[in-house]
C-alpha cells in the first residue's frame, strides 16, 4: 500500500528506522486493529496507533465520557463530556491524523457479537476493566485466530502481554492463552471494584503506551514478540519485571482436553458482573 508524499513527510521518523522503513510503514497503513474499550488504556493505544499511521482502527465501547474520566482517558476532553466515547475518540483521531479510518462500534462486546467483530480485524487489543470481558475477548480471539495484546492496571501498577495461543512456538507447543496465566476469575468480592480503588492516571498511560508499542511490533515484525512473557510494572518503585509464561496443557481453552469449545459460557454474563480493576493475582 503506497504512501503519499504527505504521509512520507508525516512518518519520516519511522521511515529512517531500519526495523520499520517503508515496508513497515506500508504494513501499518494496511493494518486493521480493534481496540476494546476507549477508556484509560484504550486512549493512549488509540492515539499512538493513529499517530503511527495504522490505517484502520476499530473502537468498541458503549459508554459516554464523564468528567471523572478525564484524569486518565486522554482520548477525550472537557467539551466531549456526555458524548459517546467512540465518537469522542473518532474526532480526536481525525484531528491527529486524517489518514486514519476509524470504525466505531458503540455497543458492548458480548458472546453474540464478539466473533463477528474480532474477525474483521488483523489484531485485537483489550483494555477493558473487568474480568468478564477479558475472558470473552481472549476466548474469541483464540477461536478467530487473532493475536491479542492485553493490558491491565491497578492503582500504581499494571501488566501487559501478547497472546497468540492459536499459533505455536518453534518447539511445536502452543503459545500460552489468557487462561494459562489466569485459569479462572477470582471469587466475587476478592478484587476491589473499579470505582473503589482509584488509579494514578499516568500509570494507565505507561501501560497503554506499552500496549501500543507491542501492537506496532506485531504489525511490522520489529523486535521480539511479547508472547510467552508477562511484563509487570510497579510505578511506586519505578520497576519493571518480566515473568516467563508457558502453555498449560490443562487450561480449559487450548489445553489437551479443552472444555471451552465456543463462547456459550459467556452468554448472559455482562462486564458489570465481574467489574474489577488491577492485576488479577499477585506475582
């Protein structure tokens, strides 16, 4: 997909990178990325993908912008309080980079639409704030054979990984799935609710920017994929740690005897049923 003269000028800092160059920038222009959630994590993802020249960005979110979002959700601004988040984000992208097409899905992702939505895109990123959506999106990406870049945050911490359990490592074993890391959601009430714990806005920006970086790497083939590794960020200590993760042959989705064969177990469960923020377990 050829670049115009204006695009060459816009992306010239990418074009001189040996790992990106013209071919990588053309791959970005041709790419289609679905962003689940236009909130704290989704905002920096959307903005950096748009700035980088990802050709088509799909955004799914059924929420509206509220004043207390603006402390961390940088894709929105004060004049858009009360507007739908997908429309607000689309207008922000248009101001940032008119070469990017934004496809808005002002609905909640659920078992009835997840496979259809995800199948339309090359790669998916999940910045949702609840366990129900995380398991749903992860399972749907597995069935649709789509790579998923996942991130989550707590008040002063977060984690990120890339999931591609539909593909295999060089040794022939599958890459781990979300269920390999977190076999099942925590019992209700054991993880603080989204509205109870708070979060430092800049922490969300750090994790969301890391997610955008991994997406750009997956599209261009630059560097080493984060698949098989979980990066942990502790903002209070200013520390990053990397944990190796492997395929669990007993996991319910992609194990040797899977019990999750479709998305039927997600039917009837809305995100509010398991709304929580922060890492799912201690590492």
